């Protein structure tokens, strides 16, 4: 189950749960879009529980990235499990995405950019 925790006016933490695939990628997209529409510039994705990420899941993340960066914000991934990081690395997305080790580091990145 995808959950969210609003940190402040400009930041939200979203946890995609254990699986982000065809079955729930639309829910992730809707949640990211709603957060952006509600004024969130920084979308932190805490992936600590994520065990499986499909191409649809990757698409839901990348789909919101352009709009977020155009508005001066960012999508920041944190607590990325090694097997998920490996998928992102194979897709050559590690240099494109903002990835931090911990939620605290991700929130510090928001403060530094904001």
C-alpha cells in the first residue's frame, strides 16, 4: 500500500510499499500529481520497503520528474534497497535521479535546494 506523510508546505514523503508495478503505478502517479498540485516542490520517495519495481513503476516516477524539476523542485529517492538500486543502475537512471541514503539526507537535500 502506498502511503504519504506531508513534511511541510513544500515537501512530502511517499512510501510505495513493497511493490510498485502495473497494479499500482497509476495510484503512485495520481499521488505524485496531487502532491504537485497541492504545492509540493519536493517529492521524497522512501523505498525502504520496496521489493519489486516494474517498468510501469519506473514510469510513474519519471513521469513526475520533469514537471517537478521545471517548478524548481525535485523527486528524491531514499533508502533504496540494493536490488532496486541495481535495476535503476541497469536502466542508466542513477545519474539522472536524485538518490540519497536516508530520509534525513533527502530532507536535507530539499532544504539545500529550497
